[in-house]
């Protein structure tokens, strides 16, 4: 008992010396309770509320998830019940074909983690369209002069942050402070580069956090205010959303939006329609074309662009993805949107399910 106590004290001392927030030890891995554990800003919904139609015919969807290494098919309800699924929606041509939720509350909000990265990418495009930011080729230090002390910062462009080709040196301590810390903005001065921007791709939370800070400084609005005015209201979200913040009220841009499954689906619908919402332009088709494409230049990769995951050439599908396999899946050819929101589950079980494969099996049946 005393040995365990001593080890715990040593761990806490080590964490203190490495500048990792001690409360990260007590809170542990991110989970669904974090929406209440941290302060947040509200993104308010307007009175206008877009509703997906309910399909007037029942579509029996069966998939093979290969969990047991056997070609056995099961229906979607069984699949969801056997995993830590909070909500699973299948929508085609604005009709809700399948709706699974593990709660009776249809307005349950779900923490989506890194799905926020794709949303921030959208907001950058909107800010460019509105002239608040000249272009994705603009230098980052124009809005973040604190970075100028770091080598290579003069070469850092907004597109490098979007593509995670910034060259910023990865740091577990930085990630811990971004998620659990009290003052995110103070992280800017701690940033160092391991190489020049545009050489190699490394997926880092700090890239999107810098985009969020930059966006706020460029527009004079908080990230939540900008989202409410130029995204949440225009696409007629039905429910308020919450965006977790640090103690200073700065949003964790890299993660931590809580919204309903149907409202996430509306974000998917916006991209399905290349930035248009019922005939009105929310962001330009030019921004859509820059975002949803394959590009391996400047250290980027063919399956990730402007903070979107690009799918198979055959399907031309793409996704916003968050921790614990949260997904907004979009398949333009068949006008399919799938929203999957999960809790953390056993690592082995989670790894064995190929959700991308399942989404495509569903799409093939529609």
C-alpha cells in the first residue's frame, strides 16, 4: 500500500516538473462527461429548424463487421447494440432511413472530439469568403505575432495548419495542456518547429487550435460567436451546441463541440451540397473544391486534406472523424450522410470494427 502511495506521489511530481496539468491524472482519458467537466460557450440555435423527413418505407440494412472473422451478416440495430454506440443515423436525399440511439432523449448532445477540426476548416473558408482573411496562403504570424520568435514561423501559412503540415514539433505535454490546461493562448509562445512547413504531415491538435485563435483575432468574434452567426443559424440547426473552453473562455478549437446527432448531419448535408443550403451560399464552391480533393504536394497525403479525411477513389466519399470513431460520413453519388457517435469501448473490440467498410456496405444497399 505504501509503495503504491509513493509511486503515485512520484508520478505527480514528474507531471508537475513536465508542466502537464495534474488534473489530467484524475480525469483520465477524454470521455462523454467532459462536456460538463469543463466550462463552455453556447452556440445558440435560431427559431428556424430544418428537419429531415422520415422515410416512408422501411429499408432492411444488414452488414458484416467481421468481428468474429466470419462472413455473417447482422442488422444495424444489433451491430449498434453490440458496440458503444450513442447514436447512428443514415440519411439519403434528406430522408432519415435509420436512427439508432441508446437514449430516449432525441435532443441528447454528443461530444464529437476532432470532428471539430473539419468544422474549423469550414469556418476558415467562410472567413476567407467574407474577406476577414485574405486567403489560405496568408502568413499565420500576421495574426499570431507571438510565434515569430520560433524558427520557420515566417514560412507558416494557414494551409499548412489545415493540412497538418506545419512542421510544429509534437508534444504530449502540449496536448495535455490544450485539453486540461487553464490558459490555451499561452501555448503559442512555447511552440517550436522540428522542420520547415510544407515538408511532412503530422496530425497535431495545436494546428487546429492555432486556426481557432487566428480566426477569432481576424474576425473580432469568439469562435462560438462566429459559428453561431455564419454556420449554426444559416443551416437551421435545431438545438444549441456547447463548445468547451479553457478558464479564459477560449474554445478548444481542436475538439469538444457537443451537439445533437441530427445537427451534425446538417453539417454533413452542407458539404454534400458543396456549401449551399437550400439555394443560399454558406461557403463558396471554390472552398469546397479546395477542401475535398486529393493533394500530396508540400508533404501532404492523398487521404487527408484541409482537415477532412478523403475516402476511396471509387466512392469519392469523405469524412469528418473524431476520437472513439465518431464520424460524419458523406457519399455524394448516392446523397448519403451517416452520423456515428460512440462512447469509449474496449480497445480490441473497437479496433476490429471497420466503420468505413460498414458505411460503404450500407451505401451499396441504398
